[in-house]
C-alpha cells in the first residue's frame, strides 16, 4: 500500500483585500466591517492546515478545519449575508495560501485537481480526510493540487465539467451587467 510522504508546511498568507472583495461580491466595505473581517481572519488562521504530499513532484493540500465550516454554517443560519461574507473570508484564505506557495498561479491560472488515485486517497486518510472519486475532499474549504505548480486545465480531473471548458455563451448574462 503506497502512501505519499506528508510534510506540514508553515504558510501564513496575508489578507488579500481585492480577492476578498471579488469573492464577497462587493465594491467596498467600511472600516468597522474591515476590522471585523480581519478579526475573523486572525481567529481562523490557526485552523489553516497546509501539507505537502509526496516529494519533488507531489501535491499540496490546503484546508480549513471543520470547526470553521461549522462556524460559517451557524452564521449562514443566523444571517445569509453574514454567512456569505464569512465564506468569502475562508475562500480568500485558501486562495491566498495557494498564491503564497505558487505565485505563478496569478489571477487567472487555476490550481488543477489531480486524479484521485489510491495512493493519494490513502495519504489523505492518514490526515483524517476523504478524497472522493469526483476529486472533492470532505472539507468545504479545501484544495488539493500538484506542487510545485505544473500542468493546467489539460491535466485537471475536473476538465470535462469545468465551466471554463464548456464553451458556454455567457454574453446574454453579462449583457445585463453592463447596462
């Protein structure tokens, strides 16, 4: 039973304001709300887990522990708008960590999802995580991708279902946004 090596990485991503605004779908926030967002960021930072799986051409796993998911779910139940904002904070933390590890991801590059092989599944099981056939992990805020960054859409396990590859005509939707 092959299992990849597991090394915890110490990555402390900085808060990326523009990514947060994009994910929260807002143009700006006031100073009090910004302090609240940064307070949540600092509170959740210890729940950020980052692991290198394998050696030179392995993978990186970035996720927030389940207690963050539970907190966001509770916030959603109390206030969907606050839940949406907190979800954006969690997503910003995951994306910021990936950008800190792999600056070449930039703004438009994707982090391809690897094929869920048996060694990868067994390795994640050692961390208490489940990698499904779809490529999803049993954490709501998580990403698993080749590390160091390599490949792209052509090697992504999700390429057949990815909206980028579906050649959809979104002009009708976008037209309403510009008027």
